């Protein structure tokens, strides 16, 4: 079996999202019925997605033009209704201004869906959750399903330094948002926007019917159910059920452990603990040769890759450079449908010393040459 699992360079770096927001009271559920015609929804499907009627506080609000007309929760539900697959599954990513500029991250992200294998049709199920007005404006130009969350005075528009105060707030905002999604009984793939999608991952993910949550890894030890794997929450598939909802609530509540801990650090800690075990959520770790990242990988077999995440990589421009190179290699290969010699990408994400970079090799094996078809599982 080929080694796709090199040594990890450092802990998984992720673009973040989310943070503390101005708390906004939940909209009344009955208001939903007046919104039905506004959103051209069928009322029969609409009642299923009402939030629980208990007194709950939304952490999210919307402060753009239609906020005065449509309460945030109604907008939220309408966007989900439109984007959902028949089985109540959506794809979610988050976006801030720095990643929303022309020809930057969001463009590469969306472009990857256009050129992936079976991924184009998934775009209609993608919801882009925007953290500032610029990101929201750009989203409306390029994508049908956009949401804007209130940021409560915190500015998420810049490139966030890893583990800065605002970065951590953004990250936790995301977890809270995903908790809300589960509460609405939607299953989801959450994907960071610095993940390029090369193939439709759903058949592979849904195949594991006993997994409640599946998560990508920075380092994968070959055992999908081993909690000692080193996960990366930048790509997760979560089925909406009691266990996953309980888990997300718990995960979010544990942010209080330390103001310096992001979602990933807290996740890494709680997965070993009794409370996590008592929730009974089946957690499956995804093999890096399918759901890859730059952390441990110096070469990758593009005939197997579903997604590639610019992890272990500092800075927008390095991420863009490396993702662009990989996407271009992929596009060329798809066009030609030929065995090509490995493409070597000068990985700006792996700068050795100034101006010197390691290379990531993209290996395009011919389709019939599946010499390691049977994976341990
Ligand atoms: C919601 O709960 C809070 C405290 O739990 C309470 O102070 C408030 O009055 C409640 N609001 C409604 C509308 O029930
Ligand atoms: C992005 O490009 C489009 C045209 O391709 C242009 O209309 C728009 O103003 C540009 N936006 C920014 C933020 O540069
Ligand atoms: C959640 O959605 C699934 C899939 O549509 C459905 O089977 C299930 O009954 C729903 N659960 C609740 C509690 O509404």
C-alpha cells in the first residue's frame, strides 16, 4: 500500500469563521406561514423545518436589507429549504471578505466543483455562510444560496491569524451555526473553502451507514474508528440525529475550557473523555488518501482523491498558489484522460527556507491500475 500518510508538519491549520454575535431573539415560529409565499415554498414541507418551539436564543442575525422584512430564522429556513437534497442534506461553507475577493479562495473552491467528477450538480446544494457584508455581496453575485450572519461588532473580514482572538471567535461561531443546522434536522457536509472538491464524496460517505459523524484527518493511522487519529474539522459529514445534536451542543459548550482553544483543540481533548463516550456517537475518521490535505502529503494519487485541503499552510497566497496548481493539474488530466507523468507542484505551503519549497507530487495512475484497491477499514 502506498504511503500517503507522511509525517505531519504541524497541527492542522484552518480558515475560520464565526465568533460571538449579538444575541438575537428567536423569531416566532408561526411567522413562518406568512413567509411561505414570499419564498415560494410549499407549506407542507415548510412545517417540517420549523425550529423547536422552546424559548431559545439565536446567536445569528442578519443585518442586510431584507432583515427588516424577513426575520433571520425565516431566511435561514428558506435558504436551507431551497438548497437541500431530497434527504435533507446540504453542503455548507463559510466565507469572509479576504476569501471572497475576485480570483481568490471562493473562486477556486467553486471552480473545483465545476471541474470535478460528479461535483457540478452538488453546487445547487451548497450554502455559503458569509461573515461580513463584502463576502455576502460577492456571494450574491456568484452563488444562489447565500446567508449572512451577524458578527456582533467583531470584524471577520480580514485574513485571520491562526489562533488569534477573532479567529477563535469565528471558529466557534461556525460550530454554533452547525448545531443550529442539526437542530433543524439537516444533515450536512461542512467544508472549509480552502478544500477543493475533485469527486462527489457522498457515495463514499453514505456507504458508512453506522457513522454518525465522519471527519477528515491531518494524519490518518489506517484505522477509521480509532479516536487516536488526528482529525481536521475543516471537512466533516454529519448526519442529523439525537447523538450528533447532543455532541455539537456539548462541543460548543466546551469552548469555555480556554479562550485560546479553537474547535479543533477542544475536539481533540473531548474525544477521549467519558462524556463523549456516553453520547455514543459513532465517529469515523476519513483516510487522507481520499480526503487529503497538505499536512502529511508530499504526493497524492489523483485517481483516488475526493478532496484536497490546504492544511498546514500559512497564508492566503500560499494556499491559493498550491490549490491552483493542483486544480490545474487535475483539469489537464481530466481533459486528456491519459496517463500522464507525475506533476510536481512547488508547494508554497511547504517553504523550507526563504524562496525554497518542497514539492508535492501529483500522481495520475491509469484508472485500471488499481493495485491497492482493498483498503483496510
Ligand atoms: C426565555 O428564557 C429566559 C431565561 O431562560 C427568560 O428570562 C425569558 O423571559 C424567556 N422568554 C420567553 C419569551 O419566554
Ligand atoms: C470582480 O469582477 C467582476 C467582473 O468579473 C466585477 O464586476 C467586480 O466589480 C469585481 N469585484 C471586485 C471586488 O473586484
Ligand atoms: C429528520 O429528517 C429525516 C429525513 O428526512 C426524517 O426521516 C426524520 O423523521 C426527521 N426527524 C425529525 C425529528 O423530524
